[in-house]
């Protein structure tokens, strides 16, 4: 997922969608744990789980969804070749088989990946799921009318850049082979050791060609998961899911599928959601949210109530909020100026502006502080908890600004506690202590997004954020720092316009690795190397704090999504 509106959409769709950090285990109360024993704490099948959300589950078509790990609500209906491990904390950041028997078998140079489907897989109508269905599901994601999903397949598959989808090109993609009903082979134009992560995206969902209704498919997509769609109103605002009787737990080690029915109700105000979950009256006693955090005021109220506090799930998602520089704009072309700002930042005040230490954790590295990303601790420009104004003034003097300087910080006017006025003001106040006068330029969300992603119009200094398409350093570092991903006409995410051959080369070298633990170490080292150029100032990693109803059991929150996994929840 990407920054701003795109990443917000992804994160919401994935339930995931926005925010989190850190590598500590994220789990709910022990008496709601799947491993707890005895009486009422044991999860049982049956009942209705209600999902109360702000954002509708729009574009409920596997081709159009941009999720992390297959999403939350989507993964109840759409199974993929691989999926995320449904475990608490760091263990949940691992990729595991789903429709496939393993996470994929790579060629020696990781340019060819082969998967074998499990036997006995069926769609909701009882017909067998074949490799041809997976191939077709991927190919339809290339159709212009079904755009919106992750862009990697277009970039990675041989011929993907020019393919227009099966409605225009019925021949299909030669780079996806299906030698038999259970085997599917992908031919890539470059080594990609992280292909198993990509195979968790909903574009890898099997779609029966005979049942494809194009843009109307989202109204009743054919289920390969434990639930099927029986109602989709107002473009995902109200979704009703019921059991898919042809789904077999023997082929699915990840989804528990305890409730009989999932009732998704969206378009609700966040304060209403939290109030309903807090009260837990009627159906709300067995309700959860996949996209609404507790705010600072709500969290303070909850913290003072032991009963409510016991129903708060805490999670961490790979996500970083930071300050971005455009070195093409003076005075940010001078590394000493960028370093001075790095030293001057007061992370304590920024975290307070983000809602306090319960909702945000300080960041000095660009990569999130989780093992799967390759987190390598470093603090190249130590500002302490409240900024190092003296060191900042020293560097400004060396840069020829002994009397200080005046700069502009661009931010969004959205009240998101990330790129909003509160964060901008905290930065402004800190830099003032170092002799830097900061003028604030607040823009409406769409204007802000357009401006910071325009290579021609990008401001010199702005608030930004980035979240993980999957828990690895690759989709975190490459879009922001790979010089070959600079987009001159279109959405550009390499805000620092870094085009360093050694960085580009190391990205290519790591991408060849199929040992993901070894790759993670290399991503961490590369993060530190890039950090020396002071093209960003990491500020904080947000934390999810979310209420759930008093009748909800079996709370599992992984470091992949940072939020309660509804495929594990029981309500009886």
C-alpha cells in the first residue's frame, strides 16, 4: 500500500489500513486467548459476529482490493496461494501456505516460482478449484476496469507491463503456466525472493471464468473461503457473510471460522463505534471493529475502567510517520540543514500530539522496529527525548545560517494524528528552539496527496508516512529510495529523489535472496546506510488500541496487521 489516500484505503481494507509499530507481542486478555482452558473461555462454533466500521468494504472484488496479507474481512471469502500466519505478535508476521501445499518453490535465481494446490479445494458451489482458476483470477486483475490492486504483478511478471487483461486479450499471460489442474508456475522478469509474500494478496484468489461478471463480480464473488457473500449493499457499506458449506477446515489450517454469520456494518462515526463497543448492548456485545482506533480522550476513559480496559486489543503494524525532505529545494539541498532539523526534532512533543505514548512510539529508524523488517537499531542524529537544539544551531552555522533560517512545512488538514496540524505544530515549536522559523502550509487531503507525490511540485519539507504491503524491508525501502522508481509524470514516492547505484544494487541483491531471515538482516543494514543521508526524519510508529465487545473470545493480533483477526474470533 502506498502513502496518503491509497495507503489509507489499503489499510482500511486490510483492516489494516492505518497504523502501528513495534515488535512486542500483541494480544488481548489471557481469558480470551485460544490457548486458555476451561468452561466459558473455550471458543465454540455458532452465533453472529458484528463488525462495526467507519469505512465501507468497497470494491469487494479480489482484483481491485489492495490489502496486506489478504485483508481481514476479504480473507474470510478469498483464499490465496499463501497467507499470513494467524498467530499473536511476531509469529504472525510469517507467511504460510493457504491454497498451496507450501509457500512456493523457487528456481535457483528466484525468477521462476512453482506452486501446487492442495487436493479437495472447492468453490462455494462445490466445483473444484484449479490452477486455471488462480491464473484467471490474476489475469483479470490486469483489466483497466478492475484496477486498484497491488502493482507488483504488473512489474514482476514477464509481459505484465503490456498485458491488458482477459477481456481484451483472451490469450492470457504466457508467464503464468498451468501444466495441470494443481500446478501453477510464474515466470518473473527479475529475481524476487519475496514472491511468497506477494502471493498473499487477493489478486491470487481463484476466480471461475464462467462466473466472472466483470465490474459486477463484487456483488457476489464466488467464495473459496469459509464464508460466502449473501448480501452486499451500497458498495460494501453492509455486507452479510454466511458459511460456505463447501469450505473444509482440513484444507485450511489458518481460519477458525467460528461464527455462523458475519454482519459488517460500515459508514459509522468513529465515536459511535467506540460507544457501542463500550456499552456492549444486544448484538454489540459480540461486535468488533477492524478500522477504528480509540482516540486519546476515549483511551483515557477506558484506562480508568478495569472492565473496559480488559477489552482493549493492542497491536503493532509496520508503519512509520516521518518528515520528508526534497533535496532539490533550497535549503534542503544542504545535508547539514537536513541533519540540523534531525537533531532539533522533539519526539516527545510529537508523540503527545499523536495521542500520547499509548498510541505512538518514538522512531529513529525508517524501518519499523520489528524483526521481520530487519530492524537494526540506530540513531544517527541523536536528539534525545526533547531535541538537541544546541547541535542543530551548530550545524546551521556550519551551513551558513548562523542567524537561523525560515522554512515551510507542508501538512494535511485531516485530523488523523499523523500528518495533521497537531503534528506540524509540534515540529514547528521544536525547531523554533534551534533558530528555525517554520511556516505551516496546511492543505486539504486531496491537494496534499497530489502535491507531495508530484515530482514537479513536491514541497521541500513535509509530513509523510508509509505502511507495509507485507512485513519485510523490501516494500518499505524500495518504493521510497530506489532511484529506478522515481516517477516524473504520475505518483512519485521517492521524495528524496535518491538514485544511488550502490543502494539500487543492494536492493537487487537482496531481492535475489529466498532466505527471508538473511534478507531481513540486509534490509536493516541498508536502512542504516540510507539513513546517513538524512533524507527523512523518522518520528513515530503508531499503535492500535481497539475495543471489542464483551462477548467476543479468542483474540489474536499479529504483527502483520496489528489488528484483531476476525478469522479467529468466536462469539460463543
